[in-house]
C-alpha cells in the first residue's frame, strides 16, 4: 500500500522497488494521484519503471480498478492467488500429488506450474537427443520393442520426416540413415526409464551382428591351424620313416625298405600286409597326433 500516495520515498517505495517485478504482488494507492509522481506512472500501466538508483525494472504487478469511494465506505478487492492444488479440498484418505516446497519453517504442496508463481523457484524441461550407430533393419528394432513394451506406435512420415515410431507416448525413435538412428524424449523419471530400456535393446541388437564375423574368423583360423598341423605331421613322419608322400583321397604313401603302406590321416588306419611296418607307422602317427593336437577340454 502506497504511503505516501505518490510513492516518492519511504519504506513503501523501497518495498515497491523490491516487489514490482513479481506478478503475485499488487500496489494499492489510497489517495489522490499527482502528476510527475511514480503512482501516476503506475496508473498508465507501463512495462517498465525507473527506480531511485536510475535502473529500470519490469512492472509485473497486478492491475487493479481505480475506485473512488465515499468517506467511510468500505472497499473489497479480490486477488486470484489460490493455488491450483487447493481448488478442490481433498477428502480424507485421498492421495495428493504435487511438489513439497519448504520455506523457512513452513511446507507447501503445489503443482509444478504454480512453482514460479508462489515461490522463487522455476521449472524447466530438458530435452534429450541421442544418436546411435545402427546397421540392422529399422523394422527389426520396432518388432523387438513391441515384444517387450506395451505401447509402440508407428508415426506418419509427414509428421516425423522419415520412418519413426513412438514408445509409450514419451520417446520417439527416428531412422536417420542406413547407419544411424536417434532417440528423442523429455526428461522425467518414467521417460528416462523407457529410454534406458530402448538404449539397452539397441546396443544388444548391435552386438548380435559381429558374432557372425567372429564365427567366420574362428572357422578360418581353425582351418589354418589344421593345415599347419598336417604339415607338422608330414615333416615328423618324414624324419621318422623316410619316404612319405601325399597320395589319393588325402592318404599318405609311406615307403620303408621296399615295403609300401597307405596311412589314412583322418582315422589313423594303415593299409599294409607287412604287420611290422603297419604297427610301426600306426604307433608313430598316434604319438605325433598326441603331440601336435591339443587335449580336448570335454570328452563326449
């Protein structure tokens, strides 16, 4: 309340300069308005006012009617200052949801939209966007998500500027290129949990693709090791028996003192009428196999 009515100085002027920028406040002028005073400026409803130190400040106070009552006539003025959460009185046992705000020794529960009106706090929305390397089919990701989550809806191309779908009406997955997809959502506890689930699934699908290459590399490596082992076996047989040559059907032809035998490298069988040569080749090949090939981890 302006006292003096011109707001030239005093405590009311100091409070006005502190409170004029907050729209939850109002200024009551109880008296005549004189030209050239601050109260005359306020009546004209400017967007800014000049403070005593020369700095301009925004004027966001409530605008009230100009009332000219008679002497001793009472005047009632109403200000819409009720919080939205208090519009309906909760019943006994009813759950009240809102933000619990502590100021000095008092606590208030209010909806987030009223936070900036009835406190010095404010709320902001944080939008997230993550881009992932993704080379699988975009439909595979949508199909896998539908198996895990309840609400997965495809979006029209004109709305999303390309293939996209929305998860639980909170998170949007967009197809950016043949090698990339992007995730978009506004941060809140539920949306963050949904995004974590989608991110985990995307990474899982991406990790499934290299397994094919790992198996292919492993097969190539096994084949190379097998060829090396055959060369080692052949070299050792030559050092023990002398004349060893490669024959038909993957067999080895071994000649010792005019006796010829045929060794099957797969089964270890020796085809030869001379039992002495046959047993000698079989034992030599068995020992070489045990030395060259590793011991199996599991025996079926």
